[in-house]
C-alpha cells in the first residue's frame, strides 16, 4: 500500500486564511468537508492567529471577516472547536476572530437553543 500525502499542512492553511482569495476559499471549503483534516485545519488556524498576534499591525477587520467566513462555511462538527480556538487567548487578534464567529451564528445553527 502506498502512503497518501495530506492535501495540506498548517502553513498552507494559515496562508489561505490570510489571503482568502476565491481559490483559497474553495480549497479551505474542500478541506473542511474532510473530517480527517480537522486537526490540520485547526493547527493552521492557530498558526494564523499566532502570526496575526505577533504582527506589527493588527488588522482586526480582516480577522473578524475570517471568523465570520469560517463560522458561515464551517460544518457543524467544527463550530465548537473553532470557538475554542478563538477563546484560547485574551489577545485582541483572538477576540476579533471570536467576534466574527459569533456574528456568523455558526454555533447557534449547529447547536440550536432548546425550546424548554
């Protein structure tokens, strides 16, 4: 049996989140469809947030837009893990991503509130 190389790594995920062109968005959407790639996606998200938090200029609007896109397009199985990643630090970069995720309503769509 031959070993199959993964379709991406954390660096390419971080670059795709930073760029977010149409081509990169479709690649990320394809990656989110594969449950086996969840850990690579989340590692790339953490790398993206680390790079944003250590940058000279914090582009919170871009981070919020990335969070909104992830929350809107991410599958239900990832919504809690995305929010956990956004809550893993008090840095403003993480807060901007968290705001975007909350604004998208992805967590509420994945886990609707009980009527009780």
